[in-house]
C-alpha cells in the first residue's frame, strides 16, 4: 500500500507598516504523512514567495455593482482624497475611465 502525503499550506503574511510595501509572504507548509500501522509524521517547512498583486479591477472596486466608484469604495481602495476629488469632481463618483486614470497616479 502506497503512502499518501497530505499537505496543508498556511499563509502567514509578513507584517509591514502601512507606508512600506510587502516585499515577501512567508508560506508555512505543514505535511502530514500517514505511517504504516497507524500514526502520522508531521513536518513543517517555511518558504518565502512574492505577494500576489492586489485586484485593482473596476469590477472589484465597484462593491455595490452600480457601475461607478463612490467615495466609500474609493476610500476602501486607498485612492487618496485629492485624487478622487480631482477625477470625480462635483458628481461624487468615478466612471470606469476616471477610475482607471486615478489608479495610475
């Protein structure tokens, strides 16, 4: 009978200050291998990997799916107030085109 190895990945994000970007994510891999006759052997390894890019798509940012990015949604995305105001103007929201310009700044 062949042994079956079960692997669980537990992600532990590296802590960083709000001003500093996350440069790496530490991934903890826990491998549990059943032993013949019962019991199991557990091993733990850690490895660093680059963090995944955040989803900056218009669809993700438009949390209420009304076709525009309003002030609370822009704030959640981290778009600075000045940037939001510059693109949104008096209407108080960003269109898809305005949003795409704002996230480039």
